[in-house]
C-alpha cells in the first residue's frame, strides 16, 4: 500500500489547510501520479485537482510531488516516491483555490505582459510570411511550452515577486518572439524588459530547467534576452 | 515596465553589469592579496606595498566595487523579503530603513577606507 499525504483546503469549510493521509493500493504497478490521484478521488470525491489530456500535452495537472513540481500524468511513481511515501501539494507560490488547484491569474498576467503574439508592421504578403529553415530552427526549444507553470512556481524569485518578475515561463515566450525573424517589435519588446525586476530577478539557479516536463531551458532563453539587452545598450 | 528608484543604476541591465564587473575586480584584488599573504609578508613589505600609489588606487577601486556590489546584492535581497507582499505595510518601512542603514554603512566604510589608505 502506497502512503499518500495530500494537501486539503476548502476555503468554504476549512479555517486552514491540512494534510490528509490516504492509503492507495497500486498492486505493485509503477503507475503515474495522476492514476493515484484518480484512485484517491474514487475513495473521496471531494478531493479536487485539475486534469485534462492525461498525456503531458495540456499542462493542467501541474502539482508538487514530494517537493518537486511536475505534471502528475507523465510522472511515474518510481520517479518521485521515496520510502513508499508520496506527498502531494499544490504548485507553490500561487494562491490556493481548493486542494491542489491554484489561482493562475498572476502567472497569466506575466505571460500577457510579454505580448506573446507575432507583431509585424510591414505590409502583409499575399500568402504568408516566409521564414528560412535556419531562422525557424531558432524557435526550437521555445515554442513547445504548454504553460503548466511548473517552472515559474519552482522559482524563488517568482515566489517573492510574482507581480514584478515575469518568471521563466513568460521569459521563455518573450524570447520566442524576440528570436522570431518575422517579428519586427524587437526594440519595443526589449525596452519593456530593462528594469531591475522583469528579467534581472533571475539569478540563474535553474530550478525551472530542472522541473520543466517538456525538457525546455528557460535559463538559457533568459541569458539570450540579457545578451540582447546588453548588445543594444553598449 | 517596473520602476525602482532605489536600485543602483535604475536599470536592471546596468545593475547586472555593475555587479559582474565589480565581482571581477574584487576577485582580482583578493586573489592578489591572497598571493601576497601566502608568499610571506612582514610589516615592512606590507607597508611598502600600500605606500605605492597603484596599490592605493587598486585598493580604493576594490573598496568602491565592494560598496556597489553589496548595494546591488542587498537591494535584491531587501526587495525580495522586506516587501508589502511578505510583511504588510511594515515591509515598506523595514525595507527603507534597511536600505538607509546599509547605504550609511557602505559610505562610512568608503570614507574610512580612504582615510586608512592615504594615512589621513
């Protein structure tokens, strides 16, 4: 029997959050954490969490498993369970709505700040804006982000200043458009990032790289943004 | 864009660059001092070393670098932990007092350092 300790909080009933201990029979199988959460929900239907595609594509079920953020649907028990114990908590740093569900408003507000869409002020061509294979390659490792928030909520700088530091997820997207050969708003984008918080609160500790379920590297993207700012200003 | 009037250079890039440059200066200075100390030094040699203008300039540069480096670093720490988000309105008062105190300490060390270096 797997010992699971799950974070519970229902603001309508509980005065404060508490940890609930549950036993789950995994029949010795190396299940995904989401399977275990489904089994817990079958025992107690009040347990609440987000989930959708259950294959690491939608990014809904980002949770903190034994202290490490990740997607419950693609994280095998063998990867996180220690001494037959699994502790499930909501993503750290964001307000909890209920149980494992966090309020992502701050996270999305930072995403919105980087204007995550292509901006081009030249006349639109008849069919489409073409890009060379080399320029297209520059977007690899940037466009794959699914906005699960595992990275930003594992970043202490984002915990302390979620309203001022854009965070790894937002900055990865920021660089995705800075690096795009079809985008002409580079100067405007960079001028909005040159303050002590938006980019420069990143101290390069790479928690984001460590937890990204898609294997992306926001720290590297932040380094590229820093270099672009430096080149522009010196 | 987030504004900040108490940061060293008002711009994140400028603070970042100053912190990197001052770190290199401090590394060079303390590496040199380390070599001098390890290779054996008595009072006369030490006194001779610090009576040379280039060493005084190098030391003053390191002292200023220390002040700048400490301000950028501590300002980051203060604006992480002593904030309204973390401590309520008291956070703003504590942060300003902490900035003021560390600024005063750095300024005092700088003036004191000049006094020592030039034997004023």
